[in-house]
């Protein structure tokens, strides 16, 4: 029997979290000291017409602590993954749970194949907005409309992915939504399809922080910031550390905290950020040639 999984668009379920991330990037993009420039983020938010209005720039965030903290963190997180891509010459990029990621359009990835894996309706929405803006990808872009709970490796291969070529894998904003066994399976699949010279970028919530993140989601619901119950989307069960597992598979791993990432850009994070984004870790892993 084939299991039927819930599907979502950009204003429901996990799709709405992708829209909130785009809103945070739009806030960061409008800041004079921003670390990323995402000219598409605000357009995504406007086009989506979410159940609760979301900011499309610094002025929309006002003095709201949650939106301000989210924008500060998403600015750093986006820059971390941008730099991770820039630091690798791998010809393929796979963005898992790509959401409204616009790196294929905003970064110079000339000559590289970029595979964006996500729900069909999320990718269709993104395509409609980008087409409406007349945007053109700066790479060979391959939308892979599939569910990560299904046979996404087959869909990836059908889209042209070549497991014999080095790949950069982006695992950003995904892991807190996966059960532990699904997370383990994901990394085992990625490892099995990574040629020497591949790289993985991972964002994870450390040291039991998933439960704290769920509490933040409950606070966002109470404040009615996004219009839906978000904490029920998370899986807070204990899980293995992917960095430790990757080392055991022969990857060279470097992990840092978000505070260390901020310090690398000469910044100090707001004192209250820890109450909004609990103990995130940012990891880069390289498979030697």
C-alpha cells in the first residue's frame, strides 16, 4: 500500500515557515549592514498574501523582537550557506527542502547544476513569482518537485543528478521538522550519493534546543505573528549528531555556533536572540578526494 503524505502550499504547513524565512531575508536585505542581498524575498511575501501580514523590509518589522531576531539570524545563516557554496568548486548543488531559496537567481553559479527539491506547489508558486519578475537563473536550474518522505533520490536522478560528480548539499532549515529515523536516512542517502570532493552544509538545533524552538513557535502562535500553529510541525525527539556520524564516514567536519559565525563578520548578536533562536549549530563537512 502506498502511504499518502500531507501536501502543502506556501501559505500552509511547512510552506508557511518558508514564507516567514523569506520575510526575514527581506528585512535583512533592506538593512544597510545586511550580509545578504535577496531582491526576490519581498516579492515572494507580497505574492503569497499570507493569512497574517509579514514584513517585506526593515520598516515592516518595526520594533518586534521576534521578527528582528529572525532577520538577524537568517541574515547570518544565509551568508553561511552562500559562503559554503562559494568555497566549493563542485559542479552540482542540491538544496533539500528548498522552499523560497533564490540562490540559483541571486548568486553567480555559472556552469553549475542546481537542483531544488521541495513540494510541487511550493516550487510552482516560486516559479510563477520569478517568471512574473522576468528573473533568469544564473546556473542550470532543475526544480525537483517531490516529497522528501517519498523516493526523492529517484526524482533527483530523473532530473539529471549524477552521483559520480562532486556535489554541494544544503541542509538548511530542515532538520527540526524530521523524525530522527528520517534524519538518519537522509544523511545516509546523501553520503551514498556523494562523490569525493563533495561538501555538505548543515543547520541543526543543538543540545535539546528543539524543545526550546517549539516553545518559540508557541510564542509566535500566541502573538499571532504568522497565523498558524507552528510548534506542532516540529519533532523534538532525541537524535544522533550528524557531524559525529559524518566524521565516522570519512568526512572532514567543521562546526561552529551562530555566535562564532557572527564574530567572523565582526558582529555581536543581540542578547535576547537566544530566546528566539535556541542554540543553532552550523556545520560544514567535506569528503576528501
